[in-house]
C-alpha cells in the first residue's frame, strides 16, 4: 500500500498537484485520489485545491469519501473550510460534516452564511444539528465554544468491568477522545473522573463511584485566558465543562486551547497590519479581497487627512523654511515606530496576564522613562542631520525637540491605548494602530511647525 | 486544606499579592507561601514577583520548595524564567531545574548567559547536564529542540505483565508522559508502539513485540512545519523522534508543537512592531528596555532620512506649490498601510504552506490587481480632497495618480518581500516592514514631486 502510493507519487511528480487532483477526480477514482491526498498531506492538498476552479474543487471534495473529505476539511482554517463547504449541495456538505467532531462541525457551520447553515443543518441528523446550534451560541473563545461534545461518561453505579467492556466496543478513536472516563450522578452532575490506567488496575467488580477521584471542572462561560491558566497549572490533557448546576456539558482538550491561543496570536498580527473583517488568501475572489482591504484603508486615509490638515495651518512657516518639509514624514514615521513598540509590549503583557487593564498609570510611568531616553537619542540624531545639512543649529533644535517630545507622546499613547481599549471591550489589535498614528501625527506636525513658527527669525537667517 | 487556603486568600485580600509573597517569604513560611502561590495561579504570581526587588524575588523562589518553584518557572516564558534563575546561586538554580522536565530544562538553560549556564550545569547530575547540552544543540523549532527525553520504552522481549508492573511503579506523572509505550530492539531501534489500553487488554504473558503496532516517527531535524503537518494528519498525542539509524531519541508532544506555533505567531507580531532582540516586559531594567528599542529605532531613522532626502531634491517645486507638503505624509502613511496588508497575507499564506517562497510571480500578479483597484479608489478619494481644498484639478491629478501608482508599488513589494526574505533564510517578520516603508516612501515622494514638477505651470495658476 505504502509502496503503491510512492509509485503513484513518482508518476505524478512531473504533474502539478492541482492537475493530479483534477484528473483523478474527473476519472472518479476515489481510491487513488484518497491515496494521493494522503501522500501529499493537508497543506499541499489545500494549496492545490485553492488553485482549481470552483467546479473542480467541488468535484474533488465529492469524489473523496465523506470521511476523507472530512479529514481534510477539519484541518484547514474554519473560514476557508466554510468557503468550500458553501459551494457544495447541502446533502454533500452535511455528509462531510457528519464525519467531523462536534467542535469542528460547529466551527465550520458558524462560518457559513445563515441560509447555507440552515440548509446544511436540515440535512444533518436532528440531534447533531441541535448540538451544533447549542455549541454555536457560545463565544468561540469560551469553554463552551472550545469544548467537544464527545466524551466518555458513565453513571456512578456502573462497574469497572462494564466500563471496560463499553470502552472496548467504542474503541475507534481513543486518542482523540482522551483518556479520561467521567463519572456522573443520576441527575447528570459531574461527580468524578477515572483515568484509564487506574480503571484497568482496579477491582473490576466495584462501581466506578468507588474508583473515581474528585474532578476539577470549568464553567461553560470560562474565557480562554482562564483555560490557559488551568492547563498551565495542571498537567491534565482535558478538563470537563459544566453548567451552573454542575451538569457535564462537554470537554475542553489542552490541544484545542493551545490552538486557539495560536490562532489569536496570529490574528493579532494580521489585525495590526490592517487585515480586518475576515482572513484573506489570494485565491479568494478579487473583489472580496480588494473590498476588505480598502474598507480599512479608507478609514485610514480619512484619519491621515485629518492629521495632515495640521500642516495646512502652517503654510506660511513652511514657505519661509522649506527645509522643514523633509522632516515632517520622518517625525510621522518615527513616532509610529516608537508607539508601535509600546503597543506590542502592552499586548504581550496583557496576554501574559502580568498587567491588568486598569494599570494605566503604571504602564504610563514605565513608558515615559523609556520615551525620554529614546526621544533624546533620536532627537539628537535628527538634530545633527538637520544641522549638518543646513548649517543652522536652530533648525536642528526645532526638529530634535519635536521628535524627542513626540517620542514621549507616542510611547505614552502606544502603551496605554491597548489597556483602555481592552477596558472598553474593544479589540486592541484592531484599533490601537490607527488611534496611535492619528494622534502622534497630529502632535508631531504641530510640535515641529509651531516650534518653527516661534523661532522663525532664527530659521530664516541662513 | 482548600478551606484553609480560601481563608488565607480572604485575609490577604486587602494586601497586594507582591506584599503577601514578600512577607510569607521573609517569614520563611514555605507551606503558606506554597498555598498562596497555588491559590492565585501562575500568571498572578508571575505578575506579583516581577514587582518585587531582585532580592525579594530570590527570597520567594528559594523559600518555595524546589519542586514548587519548578512548577512556577516551567510555566512562564523561558526568557523570563532565565532572568530569574540567573539571579539565584548555581546550587539553588540547579535544584529547581532538577525538578523540571528535560525540554523545559533545556529551554531555560538555553536562555542563560554562557557563564551562568556552565555554573548551573556543573551543579546538575552529570547525566541530566549532558542531556540538556545535547538538546540545546538542536534548533529550537526542530523535532530535536521540541522533544522530551522522558518517554516510556521497553525492549521488545519484555512481557506485557512486566511493562504493566513497571508502569505502576513509575506511575507518578502518567498524563504528562503520555499514554504510549514505545518498543525498541536490542540496538535501541524503534520497532513499534503499544497504546496503554491495548496493553492492558492484551494477553499479559506475551512479549510486547507481539502486541505492538508499527510506529510512525519523525527525524531529529524535522522542522516545526513538518510536525504541525504530522499532527494535522494523524490524531496521535505524541510522535517519537529518531536519529538516522532509527534509534529512539525522544518524543514530541502535540501540545508542545501547538505551543511553539503560538509562540511563533506572537513573536511575528512583536517583531513586525519593532520589538527585536529579546522580548520585553516592563519590569526589566530601564536601560535594557530602552537600548533594545532604540537600536531598532536608530536603524529606522536612518532609513527614514534616506527616503526623505528625496524630498530635498524638490525644494523648488515645493516652494512653488506649498500645498503639496500636506500630501507627503499621507502618501507615505497610506503606502505603508497598503503594503503591510500584503505583508500580512503573505506571512499567513507562508505559515499555512499554501504558497512556496519561489512563487513570487503568482503573488505579484495577485497583488497587482488588488493594488490597481484599491489604488484607484484611494487615489480618487485623495484627489477629491485636494481639488475641494485648493480648487485646482491639476493638484488633485498629481496627488491622486501618485497615490494610485504608489499603492500598486506598495502591495507588490509588501506581497513579494516576505517570500524573497524567506528564500534568503532571513526572518520576514523582522525585515519586511523597514524594507517596505523605505522603498515606498522614496517612490511616493518621487512620484508626487516629479509629477508636480512636470505640471508646475498648471499648479501655480490658482
């Protein structure tokens, strides 16, 4: 089998993966398509499928067995999984989704357009559909949003022997279900947990109530940060999620918390760079990509025009000392750089939980000292350049002082704005940058030009 | 016990955590210190310890038992763990490190200064020290750098009964060691794997060679991307790492791969914002923080001065049409915004493995189309503002065309530079930003000013 797949790979080496996918799908060769997909892996398959036409993508996904298609769809980002699922018939989509785990089902269906989601849910078994709808009511970064509905739980009266017998029947996917057996009371309350190995080493005739250990759990609305802290503190692979009556709802796995943290960190980066309102990959339709990007840019250009309008107030000063013009973009760019460093440090300290959103004063004091030192260094550097260029120390003084003062302003804003946004319940990754650059540009332009206006007689001497 | 801890927490509620830590440590009350640390959790403890003096930090860490201190040190970022360990005596540091798992030991010691690392290793058991040195020779984002040396392996002749007996003896930390038992030949070659539950359900008198299944493995130098793909493809919780003779070296756990991916994503964000050469938290010494930030800023100001020098070549044009000055920072900032979006999309596609670093042409074509659409939209917007402000359509034409063309340039550079840097083995998160802004600023200033120079008669009419 392995060898056969290798031979196939060799035969296909000259062809591009997307062409191989297309020809195997069009030949309806489900078995060889499956082997080829396995041989190149999820990422390569994803990359190749994206380069096919929408029709060919559909053909590949429907030629694969629902199980194989599900294995692939589960591993790509939900948003892109939804884009592919959306193009299939509701029946095909539902049969693929039926092969997926509950949290993956909920993740993909949550990204579908409302009408498609409804159509797909109608084709799924009613119980599974209800479960997906229940999961999707949770915030995606809460315990409820991250939990799997699949878990192993037995009533406390069950004997160890019965549990072991039950486990060997369902032994299909033991690793993905984790190795904990949860114990519940008749009313569904979580009463304890048994680890697989202690179950087996126990007296098999005793009810599991006697074998189980007390069990920690988290509330259904526990945020991601609490789950992160939980898995930092305890070596468990999973934690049960309970409602306020202690009833067992699902299980959050350590790996899903780690994956959610990775996704959030990557999203923070993209949002700070202006990729907002949905992630982009370059095989998406041109107008979608352009539209999402330009909506962000349009906001920014308005902010930019507002801050640059400060310059228009000083046209006389600028006419008198045209050399100042060179320094306006430098002050604007450098203040952005200094401020963004402070934003990044605040974002990290918030993520690590070592500052609280209300500690604005502490952050500000820490930033002011760094800002003073770095402002003086950068100010002297720029002043030196200005003096060397025009031979006028007053010009150096103006641009140097402006940059130094504006650096302090930039780090003050950059350090504190993420905390303020967080307190207001806004996403600091999205809004910190535009707020920072708008304010520091305005302050920078104002500083350099008003100082120049004050010292105009000295500046026009040379 | 729980109740006692709760009472203590209540008593301590009015005091700040750092004061509680200090007073418990100074009272040498190891037991209550331990309970307090457990009750507030790792993040809160980390936050509080950072606010203590260096002496008090040392006192807290040495008052805790080595095991409790290790539990804390393991969970904070390696760089900050090393900063704390560095201040302890080598003996104290070694006794804490001895309680940690091999990969955490290697991670922290890898961040120590060479002299401290040597001193600490000298105090550790020779075998553990040699193991740490061996692990630290691997790239930290490779299978060797991510693997744990702790794993359960038995020779293939061992019977199931012997393995089970052995396991119940070492039963200390079964979850963190995972639930796989690896099977090796006499020469140490990996020959298979037994899952815990199939071991227990097997005939206990047979050698594990008969129970074990064939086992997938990764090479010691497998990169993080390959591990990510592996765990995407297979539902295993861990994968064994082998050398080129198939000898078992260690085990990489799924959670460590997810954590490494999260760390990398967060580092990408910080590097793009100019936090380079070591992560910052605000309790670090002022000069360290300022120095790291300013070294990055100094490079940027030099690049900024170079690009702004283009403006100096057009002073006559600017003197004639002083209104142009307002638009220079706008074009500079907006080109940065557009280009950064393209950088972020390229970074994501590289991380997802859906573009290869050599696909520069494909990325460029995809960016040019988006750039044309968005450039035209932004150009018209800015041209409109310029016309309304000065009533001169030629001014609108100059700034609009300059912004439109420069948007295309910015997305072309932003999209392709990360791929080029990746091919050159450089970190695109660090270098893409400065390269992008320098080139697009120069082009933007040149475009706006040379167009204005060409159309000078029309611009000076009004």
